[in-house]
C-alpha cells in the first residue's frame, strides 16, 4: 500500500448526516461498556422478546451491558450472588436449551470458609418472566455458617440507551419489600411510562437490605439449601407470552412447546458432519429467535432479527430470514407477511419516515419510543423492505399455492406497488431512492445501514438521496413476481402486463446507468443524489444475480468479480473489495463478510447456472461455521483465509442473528436445486463431494410433506410416508 493510499484510508469522512441514527454495533462504545467478567464465557437465556445476559457464574455486574431485558426495557441491571461477602467461582456453565442455563459454582478461599467447601448450582429459565433456583450444598467436614446475599437492581434503561449512555432514573424509582422477606419490588414511573421489577423468594430472605435479599444459613455436613426466585414480566396486548417454565422442571422440558415445534420441522442428514451440524444449529437458533404475536384476532409466529439488540419485528431482516426458511415450512413466512402487512404505512409522517404503502424497518416499545423521543413505534426508515415483502409473498405462494391468503393481501400489494412508484421513486427517474426526513432517522436505508456503509471507491461520502443497486434488483424481481400473482390468484391480467413492461424497462435502464466498464466491468453500488455512480465494488452485485436483473451475458463477469481475491476471502464474499480505499477487514460494511449477504449471492449464482462457484462459496461458509460451534455470526472479518487459517470474529456481532443463522438453509436449497413447481417439489442437485449424500425428511409444501435424497448430481423427491 502506498503512503498516499494509506492517508486516503485514514481520511474517511465523519458522519455527514447530522442527527441521523446508525445501525452499526457501535464497536468502541460497546467494548468500553463490556467488562471482562461479562464478555468472557457470558451466557444468555432467551425466549420471545425476553433475554437475560449474564457472566459465566450467572451474575450481572452493575455497569455492564448485561441484564434482564424484556420488550426493550431492562428490568435488571444488577443480579449478583455472594456467599460470605465473596463472589463465586465457575466450575462449569452452559445452556441446556436457549431458554435454560445451569451454572455450577464453588467458593474461593475465604478467612471463614476454605476453598471449595460448598457447591452452588444455579438453574435459570426464561418463560413468562425469569425463574431461578439456587442450591447450596455443604461439602466441608464441619457445620458451616453462611450468609447468602443476592443483590437485585434495575436502572429501567431503554434498549437504545444500553449500548450508549444510560440516564440516571434513580429519583423516579421507588423500592418496597414484604415484611416477611418474600418480595422485593422496584417501580419506575415517568410521565405515563411505568415499569416494575418484582423478585419473589421462597423461602423468604432473613432480611432485605436495600436492594439485596439476604439469607443467614447454618448447614450441617452434607446439607443442601435451596431457594426459588421468580421475576414476573408484563405481557403487551400484541404479545403472546412464552409458556410458564420453572427451574425445577428442567428434566421435563421435552414437553415444552418450543421443543415440540422444533422437532416438527424438516430433518437433515448428511455424510458431512460440518454440513449436518450447521443445519442442526440453524434449527436450534431459529427456535430461539422466533417470536409470537397477536395480529387482530390471529396468532402468528415469525423470526426476530437477533440477540441481544434485535429481539423484535423487523422489515428487511425478518423478510429475508423468512425467505431463507421456506424450505423448512411456510409458517414463519406466513407470520412475517401478516405481521408486516398489519403495520404497513398509511400516512406521511416525517418523524417516523412513514409513507402510504411502505413496509416498516423496526418496531420498539421501550420508554423512549412510548414517550415519542424515538420514532420506532414503528419506524419506517428502509427502502428495501417494501419490495422484499412482495418477493416473500410470491415465494410463499410458490411453496403453498395459498391463493386465499394472497387475495387477502390485494390492497397491501397495490399499496406497496404504489409506494415503489410514487414515494420510493422520489424524483421520477424510475429508481427507488432513500433520504431520511426524521431527525432521528437512519442516514443509509439499505441493508448497508451504517453511516459509512455506502462510500465511493476513494472513500468519499455520496450525497443523498441514494439509489443502491440491490434495491433496484429487488424492485425488478418484485414486479416480475407480482405479475405472476396477477396472472394467478389476483386475476388481473392488465396488471400483469403492466408490471412486466415496467420491469423490462427498469432492467434496460439499470444495465445502462449502473454498469461501469472499468476494472473488468461491474455494477456500481448505487447512484448518488446527483445521479453519479457510486463506484465502489461490493457484494451487492450478488443480490442482482438473486433478483435476475443481470443479463445472461454479464452474469459470468459478475460471478468472476465476486470470486476474485479482491472480494472473496476464502470464507465468503466481502462487503467491499480490498482494492477500494475505504476497505477495512473489520469495517462493519466496509470489508467484513456477512453470511446472509453470501446466502443471497449463492442463490444468485445457482440461478444463473454457476453451480461450481456457488458450491465453493457455500463450502467456505460451512467451514467458517465449524470454527464457531457450527453457527455463523452476523458478520466476521474479511481477512484472507490463507493469511489467518481461521475466520476472525467481528467483535460485537449479534450471535445468533437470524438471517446469518438461516444461511445454511438457503445454501442447502441452492446445492439441491430445490424448487416448488406446479404443486410439487423438484430438485436439480449439484452436491460437492465433501458433502456426500444428503437426506431431508418431512419438508412442508403444498399442504403435505416431502422427502428428498441426493448425492452428487443424482437424487429424488417423493411424498413422505
């Protein structure tokens, strides 16, 4: 790298969008807030919109980013267990299920208590609140006098604050406790917003000291003491609470409805251990990240975006995840379509970036949103969720032939198409652009939604509004797909003809305006506010293959660019080419590898017949997952595989993140060439030798179940027995 280039890399401009928000993980601020005792071996239990994030001994130290969070409010920011004034030591801890954790602990050497004199087990579950059982056993050779102290505190922080700076609410938090020591209550009230944390203890504490429950114990040799703690949580009108769970019922969790749902999904087998385990991990993570909602009188199930910050309904993330999961069954896609249609925009609201027909970006329910300080109830700052909703509706119909559901969405479909043409195309040039109107809005409203996610190749910041390339591909695909729906269940041949004509004209314009002949030929990331190409070379080109907007004679060029050393790291395709000045292997959208991004690239390559390249990319991702317990994180660094030998973690990636966790499903579908067609499933397999034989049992499609078996380029599909 020349000195001049190095200087240019350091000269990437600061965020030019004053007041605009940013979806990056705020690396520096999070690492400052994350103490080592929470960052090393930390565990999270979760279900629905509730999670509790603790360190490896089960504690939440004051001042960390951990705690008990429900519906975007932190109900516990401190949860620390001590014995005789000292914190405990970890022997082993782990998750039995995503909603259940166990911690095996002992004591350090203390003046009045020799090391390892006691064994402590904490069993924690999340359901309709948090339940925890603490068991203390005397393994010493004498009677022990112990003071067990559990400190429970709450700052009632809004989720948006936890990653930044939490305001001091102490003057508005009242504390109360039951005289017999069985209950400690903390209540926060502010201008119509109210939240409370109640800790119920059985047996009651000997004394309640401020925010601490204290038990004075005398344990004979071999004696065991146990205490059950319950923290109930509220349930909103639109929320369906998880089942009630108790720590003492851990052995009977095979009857849990989440586990029963998980076992009802399609089952995967492969000769490749890594491939099979990555798919099994996907199933487990998908169960953990699913949320239940009540929409009108209907209960629906859909995927949340990810842990810890995104356990809520999203537009883009939820839609792409639901698309990835259709080969496991249509329930999540159906739920996503219904829930997002219910929130479809109906008015022009600058604060929320809302417009008629627009599909939302994100829903939040914390204090800042309820008091109108944040625009997330819901926030609509995304330019791609609306065409993606249409794409998912079409794909759901292809897998189900559910004409009735499609027809119930007729008005939503027409409103979405109108948004694309009237509001999405801000200046009438035929492209969908974005520019926030909200002082709290996102500067970038494509999937690269960090403030520096969209840059010129020299590191400059393009002026708004911006039309990114992949959004135009989504619009093209959406119009082609809705044309098929118009020929089918919508019964509107005139609409079908109009949409196909609009899509054809968009494809022709796009391939003129976005194509750059330099560097061997590639598509610009976008057009800026002055209609100049944003000339960085990015992974977004792969989304264009997925959407079908690339002419056949250019597909090979794009595949070659994506698999070149400048974009392909050996583990996956980078978000930005190494030859572009802003490249940074740990830049959030400036050189990292995003699994979901790569899953769409794989699907796009397979669509155009580039199966070898798709398989090479798929196996790189599968290999990467094997270094992280077969789970792909939200993103990982873009360092070359030959340089590191292992994928380098992105420090604050969400893990699990739904669309990353479900990447193996779309990869598997591409390898199998699995497609719904005319009421049946078909396959055109091209399985790498390393994968060997693949079996999939019980795929749900067209109201029945199907079994698949394939090896190499041979295979069969049959109705399940």
